[in-house]
C-alpha cells in the first residue's frame, strides 16, 4: 500500500532541475547518449533514473559462513539468512584480502587493498577524505546511511545520515554516536540497530534511491546473548569441528605460536565464569569450547531474527523488488577449527566470507556461484548497479555479470592476501599468500621466514603442509610466479612491506 502511494506520488511529481541534471548524469554514465538530451529524451532519462536500485548492505562482525545453515552448518540454523540464499545467490568462494575487522571494512568502502587505503590493522584510523563508494553514490543522487558498527576510528564521510557504535560497541544498553552526538539506549544492540534501520527507512525522503549500510556488532567477542536466546542450546552438546585437535605438526611455528587458542586464550570474561576447579588439558579445552560456541551461536540467533525483521519490512513495503540486499561479514572466524577462536590467518575458515545477494530483477532464486570473489569487489558492484563508471584506481571488479548468472569474461582464478597486525594481542605472524582454485601458498615473515603450501582438493582442512614435498615443486614454482604477478598488479612489494613494518614497529615500540 505504502509503495503504491509512493509510486503514484513519484509519477505525479514534476521534474525538478536537480532531477533533470541527475538524470542526465545517470543516463550519460549508462552510455545512453553522449550529447545533451533533447526534451524528448527527458522521459527516457527519468525512467533510467527511477530504475536505479536501492542497496541494503548487511554486514555482521566475525560471522563465519559455517555458522549459517545455507552454507551447511552442522551446529546451528539460520532460517532468515537462508531466505536470502533461497531468493538470491550464495557465493561459495568469497574471500577477504586481510582477515581482520577494520582493514576489511576499509577495503569494502574503497574497493582497494589495505596497502593502498592505509588501514593495515585495527590500530589505524581510516582516512575519510579518500574516495569511497558511499561518496560516489551520494554524488550520483543516492541517499546514504550507515547504522551500527563502523569501527574505523574516524567519523563516517559520504553519508547523509550516520548513527554508529563508538569503537567496538556494547551488547547491552549500548551507546551510539548519531551524527556526532553520543546517547545511550536501553536494550540489546542487535535489536536496536535493526530498529534504527527500520525507522530510517520509514522516514527517508522518497524521491531518491538509497544505500543503507546496516552493520552489526554481532557476533563479535565477547558474545553476550539477549534474554530470548540466553538458554538456547543449554541441554545439548555442540559437535566439535573436525580439526579441533590440530597439532600443527606439518606447519611453520606461526600456527603454534598464536594467542587465539580455545584452551589457552579464552578468558573467564569471555566465558562469563571461571572453569570448574581441577579441569585441565583436553577436558578444559572441551569445556571452554562449549561455553564459547553456545554464546556465539546465541548471538547469531538474534542476528538472524533481526535480519528477518528487516527483510519482512522490505517485503511489506514493496521495497524488496527494487532493492539489492547483500549479506556478509567483515571476515570469517574460527569456531574451534584448528583449536582456535578469532581470525587473521589465511587458512580457509577466516579467509572465507559469507556472501548472499538478493535482487529479484537480476538474480535467479536459489543460485550458487563458485567463482573467486573478494570484498574488494563490493564497491565496484554497487557502482555498477547505480550506473556509475568504476574509477580507474578501484582494484575490484563488479559482480553484476556473475549475479546475472553469466560467466564474467576473464574472471580471476587466484586471489592475493596480506595480513599485517603483528606483534599484537593475538600474535598471528605477518604473512601474505596466494590462493587459486586448487592450492594455497603462504609466506610468513618478519621474525620467521616460512612457507606453507596446501592442496585444497586433497586436503580441504589444510592439515598437511606440502611445501617441502618434491612432488609439489612445480606447483610451488607456479604459485610463486603468480604471487609475484598479483603483487605487481595490485601495487604491493617488498619495499612497501618493509616500510609498513618499520612504521608499525616504531608506533608500537
Ligand atoms: Ca570482524
């Protein structure tokens, strides 16, 4: 009903000068014509402009795809996220270029690698004066908003409206900073962020397409559930992952020297109680895993409910049809895999991001894609749908052809990764690497010089480092050449790596 009214209102609306100019820009960038239009073109221009889709970008924080039932989770159900997969496209191979919170967010906003956008680690402030996709959308006539977790230290730029959690935010009775003004709210963070988004959608100006970044704190550490889900899973035991007892025997020292182990590094604060007296070794590890994973999944359950609430709103108002809905997380996460929590490593569970995209006009329901796509590609995709040409310095590629079900021409068959935050709390060593459709080569550096190679087809759990196996000598050679090619393509180098390392050590000494 609301949507019908809106359409009628739009049809009756007189064409303002601003609409006209905006329409010209949209049509020109869509390649409709190259000269100024005649009056007869105006109707056509307005049609093009009206068709520009809305964008709802939903991002969770640390939500691993193996805690989503549409990705085959063995430990929980996410019916609302599954709805997006059923009605849109599920990406099986979406990866981040640097698996840690702030850096991934900066990559998403800029469509550029960390070494270009400047956010290499969680200690660096995002330079908000640089080009971002929300700025480009705003300039092209989109109404833009960010609500929820921001985590980039500087104030958001390129948004008509912003209401963000300061820093990491809190789960219960959280404070928000709305356009620079801080206020505390009663309630649970995931519910509140969703309420704010729905309110913003209700009150927005109806003469513009919009881009809403709906960004959750959940399910980030320390995993405080809401009341509704506090007792979920209470009487059941959650299965442990296959690699729970990885002994790192074939790996470099990086895997054993990290500080994100379930057994050693989950604290009584994380677990909300002290371990029972006398528990040690494997028994303690098992106990800690149950405490950790249950809270993680309870927080995910509320996230799933709330995404459902927002999807219901889009359906009820008729917005769903012309709105692209993205669901992703800033990176993956270890859910006891390899005995860990947290992320950072280039191993699959944290490298992989969930990605679901729904847009009824162009995406076949229930489709699944296996191409190697990256968080780097999100910005170019949004620009493409908005009819804005991709700036030459953006490093990702639009996913639009893939979303339409076509094989994109010359799509990448390998991806480049670089992680920088070391030494730091979780002590995951600096490394970079390349992953192609079958293999992954990683190089750990700084206080170590170690290579690892995994054959993902024979060893999907990455338990068997075959770098020194002579049978893989040719593979190593090929992947090193590919790594070199990718580093050159994206403008990364040993010199830059050295420079960043020196700056980091100076800052943290
Ligand atoms: Ca994160």
